[in-house]
C-alpha cells in the first residue's frame, strides 16, 4: 500500500516520511531498506515506526510538511484533515468504506459467486474495498447463497506458512470481537446463518470463520458499519430502484460492485451508484493505471494513475510579457 503513496511523491520530486501503523511496522521498514539498496537516496525516504502521538502531531502540523496522504479510519482522517488545515497542507484521505455488492436477476451467477469470494474474503475481509453488503435479487438469492456457501466451506483457516491455508487471522482481538458482535446482532434480528459464525477453538490467535448470513435487513449493524472481517451478509431486493436506495444509504462511498448482463442497466446503475470506484461483473478494481479513491466520508483525493501524481504537484501559472 505504501508504494502507491511514495512512488508518485518521488516522481513529483518530493521526499517522504512514512508513519506505518503500529500493528505492521516491519513491512514499511523492509521496503525502505530495499529502496536504499536499490539506490534511492537516504535523504528522501524516512520511516518513523512509533506510537507516540506527539510525533504524529508534529507531522500533521509542521509547516515543512506540505502534503499528507493517509489510509485509515474516517475519524482519524477527519482529525488529520483538521490539523493539516492549520498550515493549508494538501491532503489525500483514503478512509472507511461500506461497499455494496449487487447481484441483479440477469447476472451470471457463477461469475458473481467467484467475484464475491474474492471481493469479500480476500485478506479475511480486511481491505477497504471488500464487499460489506451483498444485495441479491430475490429471484436468484437462494441459488446464489447456496453456491457461495458451498465455496466458502472449502476455505481453510490457518497460518500462512501452513500448506493449504487460504484464510489467515484478523489483525487483533478487537477485530475478532467486532465480527462476533456483527454476527450476533444479525442473528438476533432475524438473520439466518448459512455457514461459519464462530471463532475456531482449534486455532490460537485472532481467527474467525468465513461466515454467510442471509435475511439481512437495514436495521442490522452490518448494514451501516464496515465489518472489516470475514462476514458476508446477504440482503434481498426486488427492483433496481430499491437496491440503489439501499446501496446509497450510507455515509461512505469508496467502492461498489454490481453484476448484470444488460448494457443499458450497467451504464444506468454505474451512473447512479454513489461510489468513487465501481466494478461491473468483477470483484477486482485496483490497477496502477486506474484512479483509486472515494467520495462522501470515504475521503478525498486519488491514488494511482495520472490523477494520483497530481496530488503531489502544485499548478503554477507563469505569464511572461514584453520581451524584446
């Protein structure tokens, strides 16, 4: 992830200070060591692996820092944006999501199931663009749920170094508790458990089974709060207007996905879905040449593509006249 931030900064002629998350500092340190080994000058890449809030405050307020690019929660992003405003820094904020994943009645169901498996359960559901709310037309809901559940049951929890492992742990104990709470809330409000639903006893660590719940409703926590874990909640819908209303009923607007074979519907829904990035008949939307970012409370700015480079540049107008 950090390469998507520092590459355009280097291309624009900027030096960088990397503040990695306290849970995963080593990857940023390793990247910096590789950069130095590759010949990147030590004066333009720095890593500060610290939990000291004073350090973070200094980075956000010091006038020598002209730009902040942050990936994380919306609450922290808002705080950093306020701090950055004191010195009018440029900001790029890639914040929370609550991605809708819509399966229309004319969709290729096998294609949609395969995409849901990738889009929901990669990294055990811990990416900002993971599907969080699966909306499936009533005509095909049961078939879709059965096909998805059958594939999810083949996933194997375990350590990444063990043969056959497809699903690793969550980032910490709080993440496990959040998934547990969302599952419990959904079941208490009428959801039906199709598979999973437990933290396994045979594994030590922050594991949770890949889980599918059908009969999800808008009053459930999973409808409004990003789970960031391996829970696929399936909501029924009856019409295009109905599902667009449900999908857009969120303060977030990072990623969205939908599946249909109707070209007119594809352009119509893509235009009305309130997301910065949309995948049509695919669960994979990230590419170096494609702008990455959201709208609403999912943030501002873009990473990747020429637009991502522009986030590290200033436009200057120079008017020259009266030369002889």
